């Protein structure tokens, strides 16, 4: 894709740097009083350990691309002992956990008023990781935890607040792989540490309905659980809380962690309440770890069935692992969203949701994720109340195949490649405009699905001489770098052509910037979450 070089040289600087405080930021002035004194010893202790863990991640994926793929660990006390957690009464019903970006006050209030048993407020994938959004997200989280968050409803000309409920609120910080710049002079702070510390420092347990609860994202090994355990306990000691006060749930959304779920939970047994199958990040990770293997060139994303074997085998294993130790098992997000304007799309989306959540319930999950208030009732109805903790499948293989190749599934088409390119351009445009998630063609796309599409495109280029992709006439078309560049140009032209007449030039320029960034991320193999 040599033609990309000139375009990259002309690429404007991003409007706002990701994971960085802005120019002119003064931490002593712009952060809560006393927070730096709280943060600094945590940074000195935990950021070096975070860097060591990220180096181990790099070694693991490098080994995978050389054929040494992730596998189950040898037996250990975490897998042999009969340990159990004591699941608190306040979180025994999590049949639906509604999730959304924390920086959107209106959405946060609507989620908390939806009747969903759980709500996860997100500082990670569904939110653009730029400073104004991060600070607004933390502000909204603190107000929501106190029950004080409001928004102004223009249609009804009134202020709407959070209704009293037993909804469990969890908070997702940024992943362990990210670093926050411009907080400490000449240093970068682990972003997970910064987010957790900033929230915990300002929380008053007397004003919470249940203990402070975080949703751990993007973990890649059981060893990383010990980092989180030590962080939770260090914060608790500083705050004068019981050592096990901070609770957590954790996403299984990387391929290596799927083999270490039991060990991961065991390390966090004083804190952990649930494991969640984050299916879209998991799919991206699965592609990334098998990028070298032409047998893993996936079909067009929306032709892959929800019960494909590489999902279903893990979907069956996760509840058995959780229920063995008293944890809840939570399923993933259904990407197709309902619509209040399009009756046909709405009916299709809700039918897909019902089928998907029924499958998760039959796999003995205790609940699932949704992202729209209209999904709550249908999702909850698919799960026996309040959970399935006492259920374990008969004859469950403790070490099932978690890499069954997707042979005979879906279609691999040029139209699918075009759809992927169109989506990554529009998604990246959303990020440049401060949005971490965008509703595109009826699907809620966030960083996880953006990664899937970029990896799928890279697969098709890398293995173009081995894997057949069909054009619109049913003929094989080799996915050369030159073809991908042409498709990016054509899809950008199409996107711009669909904009309303009189669209400002800076809006068009932003789409152009998104197009260049998206292709560059594929060419330079930037496939880790950002």
C-alpha cells in the first residue's frame, strides 16, 4: 500500500491526543485536592509491574505467531481446591447488565431507570479516550453512585434524575495496556490505575447502595489478576476500608485468558463476583492470535452465527467454571440494536436478541449484556430468576477445544470487505469527533468491532494466495494491498457522497482523516486495543 505514504505525511495532527491530559494541564490545580499524594505511591508501586505484564503479553502473542499457541495451565490450587466465594445478596440477580459510555449523562440516567438488574458505566471501549470525555465520565460516575445525576429532557421540558432502585452499578476503567500521559512530569501512569484511583479517592461508602465495584477489562493472563488484587487492597488500606471492600467483575475477552479463567478468578476470590464473556473483543483477540494461520481467515462478520463453535465451546465452559466456585457467569452484547424509527429493523433486532439470550441461558449463563433500554425486558425474560448458580452441565469437558477452526461457516465476499472498510472509516470518524461507539447500519460498533474488521481485512491481504474471497459475480478476487487502498478510496467517496448538500468542509476533512488513519492501522498492524 505504498500510495498511503504520501497521504500519511499530509495527515493533520489529531484534534485531541488519546490517553493524555491537554496542554496547559496542571495536576495540582486541575485534579482533586490531595489526589496526587494518593496517586504517587500507587504509581511508584503499580506502574512498573504493569509494564512488566505488558511485556509478557507481547512475548505471548509473538510466540503464538510462531506456532506456540495459548493452552491450559498445569493443575494448581485454583483448579484443584474446593474454594468458594460468598456472593452478596445485592448482586445475586444480574440477568441483564446494561452497558454504555459514562460520559453520556442522559444515557446513564436512562440505563439506571430501565429496570435492568445491573448497569456498567464505561470509561473504556464505548468512550473515546480523550481528556474531556474521561473527566466527564468520572464526574457522571460519581454523581450516579450518589444517585444525583440528572439530564434535561428537551422534549418534555423537564429535568430527569435517577429513580430509586436496587440496580447494581459497576464501573469499567481503561485496560491495563494503556498509559495516561501528562499527569506526572516526564512519566506515564498506568491508565487502569489512574481511573480506579481517581474514582476511589472521591467515593464515600456511606453514600453507596453497595460496595464500590469495578469491571476489569482486557486481561490476558491469570497473573494480571494479582495486580488488580494488590491494587484493590492497597487502595482499601489507604482509605481505611476493609481489605476486601472493593468488588469486581471481569471480562474474558482475550484468547489466552480463556485458558486461565479459573486461575484468574482464584487470585481475586476476595473481590470477584462474576466473569463475563466479552464476545466481540474475544473474536478480535482470537483472530489476532491466529493471524499467521490461513485456516482462521474468518467469514464476513455478520454471516458468522452466534453459536459458532469457537464461541459456543467457551460459552459452555465459562458458566461451569464460574458456578464451580459460586461466581455469576454473564454473557455478551448483541450488536444489532433496536430502532424506534424503523419498525422492520426493530422487530428483527429484538428477535435476534431473544434468540441470542436464550442460547446464553441454555448454556447456563446467569445473565447477559445489552446496550439499549428497549432490550432489557426481553433479555431478562430469557434467564431463570435470579440466577443458575446451582446448575452445572453434565459431563462438561474441563479442557474443551477453544480453537475449532471456522470451516464451513458464513461467506467470504468482496461485499463483506467493503462493509468492513466502510465501518472502520465511519467508526474512526466517530472517534475523531469524541464518540467511542457509533450506531452504524443498525449495529452498535465500538473499539472491539473496529478491531475485528481491521483484523479481518489484514487476514484477507496476508492469506490472499490461499483463501478465496468472491466478488459480486462469484469470481475469486485477490485481496492485494492495492485493492484495499482502492476500496478505501471508493468507500470514502461513497460516504462523502451520501452526506447532505452543504456539508461543511471540515466534516469532509474529518472523514478523510478517518480513512487514512484506518488504513494506516491495518498496514502497520496496530491491532492491540487503543
